[in-house]
C-alpha cells in the first residue's frame, strides 16, 4: 500500500515537474521514499534530469543518494535540533500531512 501511494504521488510530481506549468515543485520526503525502497533511485534521477528548465525542483528528506549530487544545483544537509515529535506530537493536519 505504501509503495503504491508513493508511486502515485511520484507520477503526479513527475508530471508537474516536467510540464513547464509550474515554477516550483516540492517533493517532500522523496529522499526517504527512495532510501526506504518505496521508489527506485532511477525515479529520483528521472525527475531531476527530466525537470522542465523553468521549474525549480525541491527534494526533501534524509539520505539523498551521493551518486546524484552532480545532477542537482543545490544540496543541503539539515540536522534536527528540536521537533514537535520529541514532545509526543506525531503529525499536524495541513502541515505534516
């Protein structure tokens, strides 16, 4: 079920990223989906290489594949200092899902 949802979401994001209709496409936590085996790394590479030149693509999540670093314009590594999860809050509607 998770893999199916990840694939559906990826297909939507891919169509947005490659269409030229959007200036910004954010794929929140896509790196985790690849790392956890919900999406193949080749999908991540495809959305990067096929992205429309006028579209900025933001890929978030941990464990971005080192082999793809040369294909992106900007890469940032962030470390959590504090998160509401630490206080027992799992997710907020409209923010985390």
